[in-house]
C-alpha cells in the first residue's frame, strides 16, 4: 500500500495516471483511437496547453493569473479587428501580441511593484480586459474579412494542423526555459523561498514581471489561434479557461505552494484533461454533467498537490 502511494505521488505517478486514463478511454469509448479523433483532441487542447506553459511559471512563483481567459478573448478580438482595419494578417498578429504583452506587463508591475496580491490583481484585470473585449465589439462577434487569417488554424503540414506544431514548439521552448536557463532556475528559487532568493542576488520583482509578461504573450498567441479556428473574434470566448489551465498544471505536479514544476508534468496534465473532455464529448454527455466532472477534476488536482506537498515535507 505504501509503495503504491509513493508511486502515485511521485513524478512517475503522473505517467501512471495518464496511461490508466488513456487505456480506459480507449477500451470504453468508441472511435477514440481514430486518427481524426486524435487530431481533434490535440487541437482541442491547444489553447489550454499554450497558456499552461506560462501559468506553470506563475504558479512556480507562488502566484496565479486569473485573467488568462479574458486576455485570450481580448487578444483574439484585437487580431481580428486589426486585420480587418489594415487588411494585413501580420499587422493583426503583431497588434494582438502587443496587446497581450501590455496586459501581462500591467499585471506583473501591479503585483511586483505595488505589492498587490496576485489573486486580487488578476481578478480585477480579468474583469477589466473582458470589458474591453465587449466594448470594442459592442458585445457581438466580429467576422474576419481576410480569409488568409483562417490559414493560421486550418492549414496542415503532413496532415497535422499548424496549431499542433505551435503547441509542440511552446512545450520545447518553455521546457528549455524552465530547466536550462538562469531565469527558470530563479523562478523556482523564488517560489521555494523568496527571501533566500533575494539574498542570493535574484531580482525577484523583475522575474515576476517577466513571468506575467510571458503569460500575456502566450495568451495572445492562444487568442489568435482560437479566433482563426472559430473563424471570428468572440468577446465571450475562453470563459473559465483559467480553471482548466490551473487544473492541468496542478494535475501535472506544479505546486500551488511554489518552487516545484516540470514541463513534462504539465504536458501530461494537459493531455489527461483533454482526454476527459474528449471522452465526454464522444459519449454525448450533456454539458451540465461536464461542468460537474471539471469541478471534480479540479478538486482532485488540488488534493493531489496537497498530498504531494505533505509527502515531500516528510521526506525533507
């Protein structure tokens, strides 16, 4: 019993959970293993995956960003509206990236320099940015005039859609940043003990600001791809995204107490969440029950994080 508990709470436990979930769904859900469904599953988790890469850094700092869903919607609106105004997809993309970066920087500065709790600061930003998205479009969806914009989500190479390539690139980049750069090590050090990190010469404030700036950029990329996929700018898109992203990160072993995160764990967390969503859709489970399942997954993720922290504390 103790060996099983150590297995599930350790890093290898994430792989065990993923394998068990994958096997069960493969056996009991029809058409799950079809090529079309596998590509659909990967496309469905792109938005969560992109944002999870940077939410991982924020959580590792002992912070959290509740504004990610609003930034995704706002950046998508900016991309569509700028493309329509200028006729250039490139300018639309640049405008969305700048918008996401600005919101991320504002979050970081308010949290790091004004010393406002990240939960409260990003809760306020979530409302403000969602309001900007609704005001800019008068609360309505905005169609895309330039059909080249659709290629961002619909074009495929070797039968694999572009967003999946973008997702893999994000995994590689942020895995490298977390494990192979001074910035990544400083992020984990700050989350583990901010005072010790500061005494060691780490610029805590600027590290936090850059983490939230990267969060804004990642949300902008996710918003651009989401708008291209749904073929319009939707001010009400990505509602509740923050809960799915946090669930994926915590399922993947990112500690809510800070100082612990792995890119491989986040990938597994994203895939486990995607498999659950995909299985419910294939089984035609009503949306009302899907909310219930998402809530249970989030609760289980937090419980696993608590158990891991206790186990780690006992080992220390």
